[in-house]
C-alpha cells in the first residue's frame, strides 16, 4: 500500500521542512523551498523468518575493489580508483573544469581497453569529440549519447555495460514520469535513485557531474549527496591554473587526500610534484619571504609565504591576503605585537602564498610570523630555511601533525635548516633542526646570522 506524503525541500542546501517558507532556515536562501511529493510504502508486516541475516565476519573481503582510472591524482583522492557499482558526485562551480576532468577520466578508462560512456547533456557530442581530440587520443571504446532521459541512459548502460559512465550534468537528466523541469529537487532525486539502482545492478561506476548554483534556477547537488557513495568537490581559482580535487564524502576510504591538477591548453595535467611547482621562480635574498612545509591531505608540500608591509597612518592599516587564512593572519599579527615586540599597527599588510597555492592549516602560522617580521625588519631569511609550527595566543609554538614527513620533503628539495616547535622530532640526517619554544625565540634565531642573510 502506498501512502502519499508531501514535504518541502530547499533546492540550495537540501534541508527538509514540514511546511513551505519564503526563506530556508538552514542556508538563509530566499524562495528556494520546493514542494516534493514523496510517496512511501506503508509499513508491512514482515516476518523475521523471511529476513536474511548475514554474519559480518563472513562478508569481510567480499566487497568490490577500486579499479584505477589511470588519472593519478583522481585515483589518489578515491583511494585507488572508482569502485565498480558505485556512484560518485563531482560538484564544482561552472567553468572550473568538471567536463574536462570527467572526459579525461572516461578517455583514460577507455584507453585501458575497458568501455566508457559519456552522457552529454550540456554540450553536443561533436563538440565533446573535438575537445577529446585536443586532449589526446580518442579510444574506440569511448561512447557518447545525448539523450538525457534516465530511461534511455539506463538502457544504454544495459546494452554497453561500461566500466565507467559519466552523466554531465545530473541537472540535465530527467525522468519523464515525474512533473517538473530537469534540475528541480524532485527530478534530481528521482533520476539519481534510478542511476544508483542501475550502477549497483550492472556493476558500473557512475560519475554524476553537478553544478554548484547560487542563482537558484537549478537545485544544488547537495540535495542528492546522501544518495551517492562518494562526493568529490572540484575547486580552485578559475583565473589561475591550479585545481584541487577533494573528497567530501567517501564510503570506500578516507576523505583526507587532495588531488592537484593544473589546467593547461591541452586539458588537466596531474601535479605530481607540487613543491617543485610552488617553488619555481623563487628568488633568494628577498626580505619578507620564507618557505613552509605544509600538508595537502596526507602529502607534504612546500610553499613560499611572502609578506609585504608598507607604512599606513596608525590604526588605518589594511590587511590583504591571498592563499592564506585571513583570520589566522590576524591572530599571528596580534601575537607578534603583544608577545614579540613586532607591532604592525602602522602598516598595510599583504601576505600571500605564491604559485597559486592555498595554505590554511595552523602549521603555516610560524612562516607568516617570520615573513612579517622579516619584512618589517628588512632582513632576508636564508633561502635553505624551512619553517613550520602553529602559534598559540600566548606566543607559544605548538607542534603540528606529520612534522617528520614534512621535514623529509623539505630535505628532498634541498632545505638544510628547519625552524620548528620545541617538541619537534629529529629531522633527516644532514638537516639542522632548530627548536624554539615561542615565536619571540624563533624570530630571535631567524633574524641573526647565520640564518639571516
Ligand atoms: P569545463 O570542463 O568546460 O568546465 P565545467 O564543466 O566545470 O563548466 O572547462 C572550463 C574551462 O577550462 C574552459 O573555460 C576553458 C578551460 N580549458 C582549458 O584551459 N584547457 C582545456 O584543454 C580545456 C578543455 C578547457
Ligand atoms: Mg561542463
């Protein structure tokens, strides 16, 4: 027996509410609430004898293992590759490179001899073919359809049985038996449910592309996050070349890894040596510059942090940041003034992470403090010095995760002196590890010879 239930869902954030409202109480978006008719089966009188109960220990090891896609940075984030039968949602702003990434992924899988299917909702197949040719060889086993009815998509999946299928985008797909234009909450949910069912039944990995929208015309991908196995977010500064791929939710592994890509004229290329990339064009002997050993996911990455301080009228100083966290910088600046005798109150302050990097973890605090002090004091820090540590409100230096790993990466790239918190472990052989208990001590070490140049 079916029972009709009406509910109201925000198309921006997916919040459900029992009644219609002009504004979503969770995300504060106006006019984003839509009515959905969710019809559920009434509770049946199932008997326990009919229920199949399995022992968990007997199921260990019977799950599907991820199949590598061949795109290294994507495989890194996915914990090895796409798991057969899984559904992955790839969200990101328009223009960030979702279509490029999924096209390369499908081409890579097809290039390995398996079949892959693209469902083209946004671009004409001929347009996609043109782009594919520009990006590399186009394998024979890469197929495309431009029919976005979910029945047709499932029929194509059944006929072709691809290893990987990409639906670009999920906001274009539709189920004809449901009211409403493609992209509404009801359509998105129904279409995703069908595709999840087909993926499981056919052991196909399905990747759904979802646009993050702010204009409210289409439902945001968040309303289907709970229906899929994996949610990836693809982001980065559209004007720059760097792109970050992160797992927001992943049923098959941790969500700690970050994939790094660079957008080039011939598509996205994996950045396998991020430190090398972030440190190109670095100039030695400049005041206001120091290198930090930071973490991107579980991977240590070296990034140059630069600061520039210029005179301003007292109390009118402005702070401009790029690639670092403005709130952490405010904390570091306040601690510098109060605990290390380095006041920035008469300065306009600019701090950036170079190379388009984004570094927001606490381990960057010490590097920001040194860069600022070095700019104010007009001394340069020797170019083979790497700094790493969190700064507390008392001016104390605190340890950061994976410091050993960070120092190894620094050593690999030629850094021979590390400035770190007092509790730091031994560094690699050949590296001088200088420990400081407070930010004032660290500045004293770094501002005199031999570290200051
Ligand atoms: P696209 O994958 O279409 O973004 P999305 O699907 O997320 O909207 O790519 C967007 C931009 O990427 C496009 O405006 C131009 C740039 N681009 C390159 O720089 N090089 C390339 O090889 C490709 C295919 C795109
Ligand atoms: Mg696109």
